[in-house]
C-alpha cells in the first residue's frame, strides 16, 4: 500500500524519491533499471543500496546513497550457508533468515534512516520494506512496497515459501500469503524489539506497518506472461524492469573467441548462491558438461562453483551482463533467481533450474509449466548424471527453444518500468 503518515509533499513526479533496495546484484539491478526510467520521466530519484552496487548505479547516471552491509559476505558465512540449505522447508528458511536480518539491521538500519531522511516517496524492496515503513511512520514519507518476487496475496497460487506447489483454491492461496507475511513481519518485529532492548535506536513496529507490506497500490516487477495473477488481486505484475547493463559492456577477446569457435554453448551459473563445498559442486558441473558433450560458459558468481577451472570446451569467468551474454548461448542452467529467470525469458532461451531455496522453486515450476524448462532439479538432488541428462533433453528437443522464442516475443511488447511509473503517478495523485 502507499503508507500515509503526517503531511506529504507535492503530489507530482518531482517528489524526492528514494528507491531502497538491499540484497544480491540480481535483487538490486531491476530497481536501478526502474530508477533510471523514473529519472527519465522527471522524478527526483536516488537509489539507496550497498556500496558494492554503487558503481553500477553511477553508470546509469543515478545518485547512490550508501547502505552498510555486504550480502555476498553474509552468504559466505556459516549462517548464510544454513539459510541457503533450507531448500523448501519454510521453518528452516525463516530460522536461517533471522540471523541475517539481525546483521543487516545492525550494520545498515541507521544508513537506511539517513538515506530516506529527505524522501517524500520511498519505493522499498521486499527485504527493505519493513525498515522503510518504520522510517516513514516518523518522517511522513509515502511508501510503495516494490517487489520482484511474488509476495503479494493472490488467488492464483499459494505462497512461494510453502514446500508444495498445488493450489489451495483462491481463498486458501490468498490466506497462505497472509500467513507467510505475518511470519516474516513477526520476525522483524522481534528483532526490532531485541535490538531496542540492547540499547539500539529502533522504533516499536506498529501493527499497521505489517499490514502495509501486502496491500496495493504497490509494484510487482514480474512479467504477466510468466507469473499468473487472479482477478481481484491487490497487485498486478507490471512486467520486468530491465537493466541496460549489457549495452556498453566490452566483452574480453577470449570470450568472443570461445563463442566463435563452435556452436552456441550452454551457460551455467548460480548467481549469488554460495556453498560449503564449492569444489564438489564445481566437479558436478564439469562432469555434467563432459557427459552431455557440450561446450559451456561457466559464471562462478558469488562462489558456489568458484573452484572450477577452464578447459578447452569450458570457458570460466566470474560474471557477464545477462543482457549481452544470454542471447548468444543455447541454454542457461541456473538457480532460479527472479533476475536470472527474467533474463532467460527475455533472451528467448530454454532454462534448467537448480533451485537452492526460497522462491527459486516457484520460478523453476513456472518455467516448467510454460514448457521453457525440463522439470526443476533441486540442489539437494543434483548429480552430474542427472544434470547431463537434463542438458541433453533441453538442447535435443527443439520445442524448448521454440516455446522460449514465442514467450520472448510477447515479453518484448511489455513495458514493465513504464507501467510501474503509471502506477506510481496514480498513487501519488490519490
């Protein structure tokens, strides 16, 4: 919802706007894309996020405001590994998330307050929405919950954090989202209370803050071509918010040589995921590529497969802009993060999803339901033989590529950022 407290500033696109987003690169990039379009539309907008992303923010011609904390460092710690190992278990997911939230609040809450001090409008990501609503209660700013994962109530499917995928009916599906929201909200409330008792400057979280997390008007940066919505849902997907990170990127000559040396390779990368034993995961990936008889580009990302070494048919690099790379490959093997899913469907290529935890299972199921991927292979069941068979299936059946191309054509007609701006303008005029 648009949270209202106190007196608001002018109801025009010139409102001082802060987009507050925390998380991995894939979590942050869509918000930077949205901020760029909002600036083009006349908004006075800045992006508050981790310093790791400030170079990217500045490259888009935007002002960055610092928020302490390094999510990559957090995920490489034991608590981060525990969280990623929660798989589809919602209780383990919440238990693993709780210590990470405490670290984020300890390191970054004061920065969030400072970043939003002069804001009249705050657009807050899922991980940042509770701090944003708490800040706005005192400052009088408006808050629009702004998510890239399906955390708003819908009758189309149950909460993506539940360990099953079957529908509970429209009413049951919506209820499951409210229950998931309540669990998430209670965790934040407990942490605020604990840290205030320890002497921290944390406000009491009123119940209306929790209620505001899942109401419209709000923004959902997903494509309606990929994610269903039900009539009467408080929030409808706008379409993806697409970064232009690949437009000016200069690829290394070695990558160009590898691409030119044979047919389009497979791309494999697990983004921000980490692993306690990355050498084991790297060995599975290497052996699967060999068994499938394919060439592959491996993106080591935040370290889940960092120990993999290059070979004649295996090109290894840390990262590359998906907007540049994916149209040049035949298939992407990934963890099912929403940013990577969006990049794959826009590129018109099939996927193989290896969900680690949380909403990644949901995204893998959506790609499977649309015929853009074989059935998801959970990280806990990953083996070289299974992955090799899926690579052969996805590349050997032309139907996957044909369906992916058709979906990409539909998505190309969407203007997710433009629709989001329309919703924002309508909200601030209300």
